[in-house]
C-alpha cells in the first residue's frame, strides 16, 4: 500500500493541525487584547470594550436630583 496521506489517520492529523493552528491564533489575539487593556489601565484611559448597554450612563435619563 502506498502512503499518500489519505490512509487511516491522515485526515485526523490534518484536522488536529488545523485545530491547533486556530487555537494558537485565538490565543495570540486574546493576548494582544489583554496587553492593550493593561496598557490602557496604566495610561488611565477608559475601558473601550463594548460591555452591557444597561451599564452605560444614559444622557436622556433624569438624575433624580430634583433640579429641572
């Protein structure tokens, strides 16, 4: 039998290599995001992540101070 990479286990190795490549890429992206967050905290910048809409201050909402 010729070993041309399509024998038993050949496709499994390709899938495993592709999975490892995707995981490595995701890890690199996550590391870059975390580094950017740490730099922003050191610089005193506001957090630029999307977050929850309910946590953002609403300009049109009354502030309950009683002043009009």
